[in-house]
C-alpha cells in the first residue's frame, strides 16, 4: 500500500481527486443490477423475498444518501434491515462487527479475518465478493464515461494534478480507465486496495498540497464525508445531471478553486444542491 504513495510526485499546485463509478464512468447502475444484487440473492438463497430485497439494495446503493457505499457496508446494511423484517441471515453479527471495526474494507482484509474467525457469514461475503468481481469482468464492455468527461479530463490535466480515488475493485478500474485511454491524464489510479477514500486523500495531502487547493469530485455522500474529514473542498456530480456537472466542473468550479473564490458560501451552495438531489 505504501509503495503507491511513495511513488507519487506532486507536479501542480492544485489536486483534483475524482471518484470513478457513477461519477466519471456510467457503471453504477449496471454493476448493481447485474452483478452485486443478483449475486447476493444467489449466495444467500434469498429468492423468496427477492423483489423486496433487490429494491432495498438499489435504494441503499444508488438512490438515497448512502449512494456509493462500500460493497461490504451496503451488504451489512441490507442484511440488518431484512433481519429486522424476519429474514434470517446466519452469523450476521460477525459480518457487522468486521464491517464496523476493520481498517480496510477489501477482499484481502476479509481473507485475514476469515483465517482468524472461521466465520460462516464472512466466508459467504467473501464468496459473494469474488463472484461479483467475476460477473463485473463478464459484463459487456459497453460502459462509457459520462458526457463531457473525456474533454474535462483533457482540460483539467493540463492545469492541475488529477487522481482517481475510488472504492471500486482495482482491476476493474484499471480495465475501464485504460480502455478509454484516460490513465494518461492521471497522477494516480487508486482503488479499494489502496485504502479508503479518506485515507487516500490524507496520503495525497502529504505530498505538499495546501488542503484548500484540493478538490474531491464525487457523486455519493461518502465522497463528501471523505472530503470533510480531510478539510478539503467537495464538488458533486449530480445523479442524472452528470454531463452538466462535468461541464460546470471545468468551466466554473476549477477556475473558482484556482483564483481563490471557491469560498465557504459557494461550498455550502454545492452541498445543499447535492443533498437535495438524493432521497
């Protein structure tokens, strides 16, 4: 993990951190509807209440203020809710405890916990996560960046350092960003294996950026929280307004950041707009 950041070199005064799924890449809907949710139903044999559980999963992961939540947190939240509705999940406490206490929400961290506890729920979560990754690999390669992302990255990379900071699986990120030839615009491509978004931003800050010259660009409340916890700025990519959001990022937001007029009132306006866009 340390090597990723050891090799990083600051070259510009400003840093833009960008989430991937649902922010730059139009991949969230298809991944949740064709990979995450169906694999959950299959792994835990939840077919009896399938429609209810699927709609709950979509709300938690796509349409409410938990949009973009880490896969294991989303799983634990879904199971806590359905267990309160009388749908039993074996050994749920072990899964919830790991999610709430681990420093790294990844397959590798889950493997280490399984070795220690031999928990049934954790073994099933690990199997589910691996199957999700396999099903994502098998998706038709039709994922596309949102409108104005290509042009936006080309413009921004000439002005500022750009890093992808995502909780997505690293292999999927590499595939998507290389396939669209976007990696050339980046200083770093950081997935879940590099650490949480909060951790990644904190490590990048150490490279010599003034925190007021860092902007986290994201589509989910977790992105906002990661920015707040690092005392850096936040800009939302609004659901169903992604093309507009990217155009405004380049034409209005980054110029404000660079000329020093991205002030508290402007930040609060953006956050209100973001919160209003989610249920």
